[in-house]
C-alpha cells in the first residue's frame, strides 16, 4: 500500500522578506474580519506566517503600525471621493467615505477616534476640509476652527460607530432594543418627553443620525460665513 504524500511543514518567513507594506496589508485583512486584535504581534505573525518579533524590524512598536495602517485607511476614504464636487459635496462625500471605511475596519477607526496619524493621507484630508471651508467663505482663525469642528466631529462619530461593532452581538442587540423596551416603559410623569416621543425614538436609524450631523456641520459653516459677510 503506497504511503500518502508527505505534506511539507509550513515554514515561517524570515523578517527580511517582510515589508512594511505586507504588514500593513495583513493588519487590514485582520481588521476587515471584524477582529479587535489586528495590531497584536502574535495575530500578525499568524497571518503572515512569520516570527511575530520580525514585525519590529519594520515598525518601532504597535503604535507606529497603527498610525501607518490608519493612514492607509484614510487613503481609501480619499479614493472614494469623486472629482468635480463643490465644497458641500466634498464634505458629504468625505463623511460618507469615512463612515464606510470605519465600518469596514472597526478596530482601526475606533482606535483612531482621538488620534492623528501625522502622515501623508491625513494631510490630504486636512487640505480637503480646509479647502471646503475656504470655498464656503471662511478664512483665518474661522477656517481653522471650522476645519477642526468638521474633522473632530467626523472622527468622533465614525469612531463611535466602529467601536460599537466590536461589542458582542448580544450586547448590541440589548442596546438596540432598549428604545422599544425600557424607554417605552418609563414613568410618564417623571419622563413626559420620553413618553411622548417614545415611538419616534425607537424608529430613528443610524443613517438618519449621520445625515443630520453632516448637514448640521454644513449649515453651521454656511451660517457663519453668511454672518461674517454681513458684518
């Protein structure tokens, strides 16, 4: 009886064969699977088939890797924005792209909600938002403040949505059902406004919230630019 063919043992790649690019791509693959451990050297070593410590030959530490991966995701956001849009359209497209990428890589976006990558694609995002507020009619300190308002608001919202996806499904289900359960059974005398709008609260969607926030940011820029022109 012939022996079954011998399966070669899996060999690990040496660190010299890795590149920063391959490590970033591996991190993104892990993050896209909804995993919260995209930046652990053990998990990356498994994904890459290499000694986990080899990653440190290309990145000083996990934080440097996180910032590099996050900047790559900003490149995906920028690539999603069509050419030829006016300032409102560019901000709306930036917001939509940011949310889409955050939901694609929740571990990255949740970690970066209060961070800055200090890299090329982030500079491009800042340039885009500044260009939009300048086109709207703001300048100087007003432009700087409203750029931060837009940037920080988007980071906060998409980071919040991304972090939520990392909770266990049963935890999310309990939170989502609270609007049609616990909030619908509060004492009417103690919480008259919740009681009056209970049904409407339960019907609000994430998309409605996101749209309202983005439009509120645009309206705030428009109103401030109009006030300055009329001053």
